[in-house]
């Protein structure tokens, strides 16, 4: 409780007030609490939804033309009334306006009771509203059918069933409330296991980051787990079974997010629970200091500190994530190792441990010519065409054999060592099968080792798309503008700004040689860091040993050609090495229809992580005795 007559913003606050939260600079007209949300109306013709616990802004509702005086919630619907007598009914899930009604005089009060809405205002009349029955029924049906299937299963699968049922699509604004539901699901799960948790704000109006910590002993190593609870959009009609219902077929679990990244998140969490149980079983056989009651035994006796960092905007370039980490560094630090599981195996049968990812540079190249599109039958042959310039320039960026034709491009690329070359030779890579899957008869390189190195450790340049100022169906138009998107995959020691500068110099040199009267413009759209792990570290070796013990085979040590920029960012910000432990198979169809993960992979992955925690504990803890049996 705050002290008597404390002040806030130069105002004396009564003794009974325990908290003041600034939410806007305008006057507030109404506050309504419903579930885990606080709704606030203000003088700027909008109302906002805040998280009840953290007061992070979830959503802002726009649609009224005057001050919103009152608000209430019921039956999955939000009712707002303004000073002009306008009432709006909103879907509390999708934030869509479902219905608008007009009355006489300013609306001063609203309430929901007996499945009806009541409003009153300056006109001296109480109005009773029953929104469109179709809207109410549709909303109720959605609430009823979006729950879990009726079959029962062990705790991990039971939790995954609930997790998958929440359509946390961060790229769809109407699913923002579902992203918050997902965040609360994770927070409650961690709360129940003695974690200290918080919902942290990234970018305003976006999904929160779930942060959790178990233990703060600076003398013990700290393991940080990263994951993301948002999922890629779906094409529901293309799925064999509903994407947000966990379904099992032929040893696989199907549902959006099972492999990217909800399944791995739960494998991490339940691995931590397995490790905690093992530690407590071991310590129960020894003498314990029963006099220390400052912390629960399950926390004070743990040989590791555990941190979880789970974001909800990974599928949207992790907006606000970096700012959130920086703002919560005191809560997160220190960290000794970071574990991620956001990739898949190289193939179907052999587990992997990744030690490298390429970076990315996304560039837009534009050629501007005439002030408008021209007709090829009228002006063809008398002007320098932007499309011809563009195609010529793009063709000069690649040499025979696929090498990038930019001066200085390879100057910082390290030579492959004999030891690394041996890692590529250990990979059982079927070149003929690879070509058949791609639908090509030949490749730019000849051996499996060369193919893997070209895909993983060498920088490449690709042309992703070409667009023009003319419509795609125009067969006789000379476009006034032609544009291309070019992607460059970067490897260790290559810096995005340096490579972009080399590209610009090369393009400008080549363009000058054309003697064109057109204009060249080059723009950097996006850049992401590469990552290279330390294969000689204690943590990498412990992870390899854990995989070997659980799967009974020698794991592959591989790099990935894709980019996960947050890996290097987390290493830099938390000052700790990262490990990429993929759980799923190459055929898991992440981001595609019928996304899946093999049940065996999920359960063995959980055991691998639990064993890893046991190996790096100080003192070392015996691994869990139970093993997955098919």
C-alpha cells in the first residue's frame, strides 16, 4: 500500500490508491474491467484495451467520430457509446465493428446484464439492445468450437493440444487477442512451476514477450531458452484436418505450430520439469540444510538458473523484441548459454546439432526511364528501355558456375579446413534424390560436399522477383520503371553494410558502362546477421553427447543456409554462446499446409534437453532414468 497522501504528477493521491498508471494525455471518460483486460475510453475518439496485470497496451479501437463516453463488455462483444449518441458493437476477439446504432443525445452509461446491453444518456431514456442474433450466435459457436478435442493424453501432449488450439497468428490483426491468450497460457504454465514471470512490452500494440526466471544464484550457470508462440498464417481449406486442432496420424502430430515453434517450446519446458524432478530425487538422498527456508526447496537446491524468453512477433520480423530485451536486461542477466530450437534436421533419420547460420541482405534495384509507360508499337526502338537495362545489370551479377560477380565479394570468406570438410563428408547426402526433388537434371557443383558447402557456408546471390510499372497482362507496353528484389546470403566475417557498399559500387560501374540515359537507384530493405557457434565449447559437446545417448546414433554437425538474426543478437546482448537444437524433420512442413512433427522426435527431443541440463549442472546430475520407447 502506498503511503498516506502520496503524490503523482504533482497531484496528491488519497491513501487508498495503490497504483497510478498513465495511459494517455487526454481526459479519460470510462474504465471497464473484463477478464484479464482493462478498457479505457478517452477524449481522442478511441478506446484502448490494456493487459490487467502489466497495463501493456494490447489494442486500440478506432471508429467513432466524437468522444467515447462509456464502454462495457459481455457475450464476447464490446459496446461503446459516444457523445453524438452513436453506439458501436465490436467483436472482442477480432476487434471488428459488428453493428452501429444511432440514438438521441450523448451516451453516458452502458451495462451488460441478462444477455442484453443497456444504455442511457442525456435524452432521459434507457435503451435495451439485443445485437443481431446472428452475430451473437456466431460468436458463441466460435467460443464453443475453438476448445480442445475430447481425447486425453500425457501432460505434454495435453498442454500442446491447448497450445495449438489458440490461433496466435501475429500477422493478422484480428488474431491479436489470441496472441495474448497464448502469452497468458505460457505465463500461467510457468507460474505453476515456481518461475518468476512477467509479460513485457515490445512494440506498442504488438504481442507481449513472456519472460520467466527460476533461480538467481550468481554462482550457478544460467540457461536461457528462446522460442516464439506466434504462428504462420494458414489456408484452412488446404489442410487435411483443422489446423488449430491437434490431430495424430501414423505417428505424427498435425497442427499449426507443432514444429514451429509451439512443440519445441513445450519440449523445453517439460525437459526443465524432468530435470528439476531428477535434481530433487538426487538431493533427497543427501543431507539438506533444512534451516534455509527463504526459497522453496525446488528452487534453492537447483544447480542451474533457468530463463525463458518467448516472443509473439517472430513471424513478423520480431518487432520490438530487441527493445524488450534491452529494457529487461536486469531481469534476464546473467546468462551462460542460450538454447534455441527453431530449425529442423537435414533429413528424416539422423538428428542434428547446428553450429552455423548464414546472414541475409535484401536489396531493391530500380531503373527509372520515361515519365510514363510507352507503347512498343509507337515508341519502341527510340528510347532506352528500363527493363532491358535492368535485365542486363542483373545478368552481370553472376558468373558461370554460380559465383557472385562483385569485386571483393569473397575477400573475407574463410577457406574450408580439413576438419570441417570431413563434417560434410559424414553427411549421407543423396545427390540424385536431391536433384529429383528439385526437378532439375543438373547442378552448378558436382559433389555432395560441394552442394552442402554452397548451401550452408558460401555466400550467394539470388534474384527473387522482377516487377514493372506496367500490368502483368500488358503485351505491348514499355514500362517506365523496372524493379528487382535481390537477396544475398552472407557468411561469417561478411558485414551487411560492407557488402551493400560493394554491390552499389559494382552496379554503378556496370550501369555506367551501358551509357544509359535512365536512372539507377539501389535501396537496402533488410539485413540479418549470420551466426557461427563454437563446436569446441563445453555446451556444444554436452549437447552432442545428449543427442548421442538418447538417439543411439552419431548426430550430424551441420550449418543452415537460412537466417535467424536473433541468434547473434541474443549472443551479443546476453553475452553468452547459443546452441541450435532442431527437433523436427525436414519434411515437417513448417509454414506450409499440414504442418507436423513426429511424436518420437518431440518426446526424444524433450529427453535430449533434460540430459543436456543434467550434464551442465554443477555438480553434474545423473540423467533421467526414463527413456522414450516407440
